[in-house]
């Protein structure tokens, strides 16, 4: 029999207050096009100099991972699975700039050593001494979902009992300029470009202490097979749809069109106004939904249309729907744990 | 649970532009490691395993306009996937086909060429979006237009092996009907220089498992296998090439760019692959080693192999002496070489070997003859950060 998959804890560092759910009641709003993360006081968590040696994506990843492990008391997860759109892009840039500007003779190894995408997953494994399954997905706007799908399949199939799944992306001023030129960020109406650091512990047991259950994960390339998805994910009984609405006309047009067709009458939620746009920002959809399900409360500001807001009603199932440039699509069903 | 079988494959590498070219080179003992021809770098002192085609030649072979926005990684990937798919009816309606591709360098060949344009003007904007790993896989997918799921894995030098591992899991889950899995990676100044700063490149042809080994030769290439269930192959009326019998993934959890002295991650990956395949160490007839030719890897991997196989070590070779280290593509390249060896019943040579390592009890294979028919082959792929993966390919 297939095992159930639960999210036991989630920790985040983002444009909102770090390592907490302050955004529920006191969301920080931004008008700038590019926002770095609100950093926690690393001195409280790291030995002197420990954080400084690491690039910002690595120190965030390490901290949310440690906090997630601490909270769940699972210090040696059977798997560490990471999604990242651009990997350690800051170190990559440092090495690339030296290469382009200084030539090929005087380069130093440090930036190169911490430039590969899997540096993140490896660092977490080295830190926690985890010899288990370890992998990294880097697939544009569905990198996180690919990591989640891997963990889900293995746990569902009984191969894994615990997995630390993470989503990490950092942004630099230069890379923001580049992605603006490429037409991905900084567009008219679009929410700010953000950074993602989300770590979550998946387990196959103890639903009574978990935040929510991961019922299913579906990912597709090209046009989704909507009829199949409707049936397989049971759209009918979804209480709300957590969407990637981000204020940009073309992007929002896709969500509005598809949601009107496939989820008529369902309230649409959004999260990118809080956490920004990044390749792995869909991890915040899962994070915010898991928190709402466990607290049985959706704050007003998460509703895309305030008039659709509801309260004092049980929230059983949330569908996280991500359409990346109408090319990659992911569907994640989260539900309350059977208590 | 259904068995995952491999029904076809494709490869471009330093030893040829197809699987049959590669087979010929392997049997003739002809290495593809040569002086640099295509990569523009100051470091022409390092021999490399380049694919012997320019981007323009690859575009012509693929029927792509010369001015199309592509990267070398995606062009090589398209050629290898094309070979892998050549005998498959792609028009079958409703088929769910996944592309799972491993890469780390992605579109870095263009980024390092145009980075100053990226920062200062709009001339090369199209190449900004081809930088990342996902872009590379999507360019390959879009060339064929048949894929319903596209995913990219980036675990450095074990990327393609992990792509094959995930492919098998997806087939067993029943979520897709067919998977094309492997990896592609072109040479770039970025990682040639990166490896050079780590002082692990050899100016001579690499000598895996040799006492005089002094580093690796970088290579490039792309290799993919088509994975499906035994039932699916049966339904299509084809005889699979082999069974993907087992796999293991473990993390060395030791250092970002070095392997642990006792090869713990490698040991665990091989043990898990054997357990997953329900095989004993003595069932393995040949090991296609990761064998990069660096001091660190070959000693660490050698120790791990001794721990798993004890006194009964099967023939071992590192075919990186033919192809160079194709980094993220290596797991795919070596899967294809392993399957060629399995089908043709020969032990690929470990070129350039002359003196055994004093620390190890075994020496690599320098003889293609096999004492018994090959039934099970273990292929190792280890990456930076200790991302270690082992795959087992078996006769049907």
C-alpha cells in the first residue's frame, strides 16, 4: 500500500520576516523591483566566521535546514533533495567576471568550488553528516516541484521515511539586470524579484503532529491534460487554489483564464506579492498553504480578490497551481492531516 | 512493480558521433583525447576529449539554421537524443514521454563569450535565457516536440546517472510510458579553468588507477538511454538492450570537491545498487569505474571497491581514458559504453595503464577478453559534493 506523505515543518528566509510566520498578520509590502531577503541575525545561529565563509544562498540554506531538522527532531533525514533555478549564481558570477575581466591565469579556486548547483545539497549533507540519498534539480520555474516530486514518489513507494526538501535561489544586482533584459523580471506590473530559501521536512508518519499532507504532485511540459488532472486531483473538492498571480498582465491572464475554466467559484489565493518572483518561488505556495491548513486560517491578504475571502469554514484541501511562462505547469494538492 | 528496461540509446563523444562509432573506437583501443580544436582558451596545454564537430556542423546535421539561438550542450544533446529515438514511432497518440537531462555547465559556453554584452547592451539577450540547466533541456525537448515532462538534474559529475535513476523510478511509478534520460555537457573555459585552479588536470593523457596518475582530462559529450517498462517494450514488439536492474545514490558528506579517504559515499552507492538489484558482489562481471585519473578519486574509489568486493574483484576499467571526463554527461556516456560491453561481451580497456597503485589490491583491465559472458555490469558516477551514484545494467 502506498504511504502517505506529510509536511512536518517548514522554515523560510525571504523578503518577509525570517524563520517565522509574521507575514500572516504583518506582511511587509514593497514597491521596488528587486528585493533581497530579510536576513536573520546569523550570529545567533552560527559560530563566529562560519556564516561569513559561505555565500548568502549557502548560509540561508544551511540555516533553514538546521532549523527544520531541529524543529522536527530529525537530525539525519534519509534524503536531502534540493531545487534551485540558478544554483550558486553569486559565486558563479564572481568566477565568470574574473575569467572575463582578468583572463585565465590568476583565477582562484574558492568561487569555483562553491559555484555548482549541488553545492547547496552537499553542504547540508556535510553539515548534518547525512550519507543518504542526495540530489539537485535545476529546471527553471519548476525546480522546486521536481525536488518535491522525487521525494513524494520515493516516500509514496515506501523507499523513504524522511526527506529534507529545499528550494533556494539568490539574486544579485547584475543578474537582476540580465534577467530583466531577458524579459523574465522587472516587467511592468510584475511584483518584485525576490530570493527563495525554503526548507521542509517530509515524513511518512505521525500525521497528528504534521502541518499538512501532500496528496499528490503532478508536473507537465506543454499543454496540461486538464481533463485528466481534474479527475486525478479531484478539483471539485478543492477549497482554494494557490496561484502564481504576480501582477504582470500576460502571466495573470493565463491564471485567470485557466482558473475561470477549471476552478469556477473557487477562491484564488496568491503569494508572490509577499515573497516575490524567483525560479523557486513556488516553494512559498506550498509553505503558505501548509501554514494555512495547519492553522485553519487564510489571512485576507492572501485572497487575490478580497470579496472571495472566507473564514469560519473548514479548509480541507488547497491546490497549488504554478504555470511557468505557460510552458511548465505543476499541480500540488495539500490537505489537512487525517487526525 | 514493473521492471525498467533500456530499449535504445544515443551518444556523441570524443570517440565518435554515434554508438556504433564509439563501439569501433573502444574495440580498436583508439582514444578520443587530443589537443584542443574547438574551445577557445589560453590553456591549450591540456589535452581534451572534444566532440569532433563544430557547432555549425552539428546545426547542419540537425537541420537547424546556423543563426539559431543554441548552445553546444543543447546541440550535442539533440544529436544524442535523435539517435536514441530513431527507431521509435513518435507519432503514437497519448504517449507520456519524459526527458530527464543532466547538466551543470548548461549554456555557459555562450555566457562566458557574451557576458560583457549581457551586462552592457541588448545584443545577446537571447543567450541570457539559455544560460541555465533547464533551458538546455527545454531546447533539446523543443527540437523533438514530443515530451510531456521535462526535468533537469544537476549533481555535477553524477548528473546523468541520477537522471537515469529518476527515469527508472518514473517508469516504475507508472506516471510516464517512456523516459529519455542521460546528460549533455560541452567544454567551457569556465570549468576548464575551474578544474585547473583545483590543480587536477593532467597535461598528459590521463592514467586512471595508475601509480603515476596526475589528474584528469576533461571531455564533452551527450548520451541518453530510452527507458520503459518490460511490458511496454513487449507491446511495441522490440527486444530491449538490457535491464536497468539496480541503482544506488548516496552522499559522501565529506568535502565539496574531494572524496573521503575510505570512499564511504562510493561504498554506500555500490552497496545500495547491489541490494536494489538483489545481486551479490560476485554477480558483477565488470565495473565501469568513475576512475577520473586524479590522485584522490582513484584511491578513494579503489578503497570503496575493495570494501564492497573483497578478494573477489571483477575486471575494472575507466573509459575516461577514451572519452575524457565528460562531467555531467559521464553517467550517460558510461551507461552507453557499459551497455555496448554487455551486448558485445568485451571488457573496455583502461588505456595508458603501466604501473599498479601500491595502495590497492587490484589493477585495471588491459585485456578485452572476458573469462565468462558478461551478465551484470556496475557503472559508477561520482560528483563534487560527494554526490555518488551507481547503476547496474543486466542482460535480459
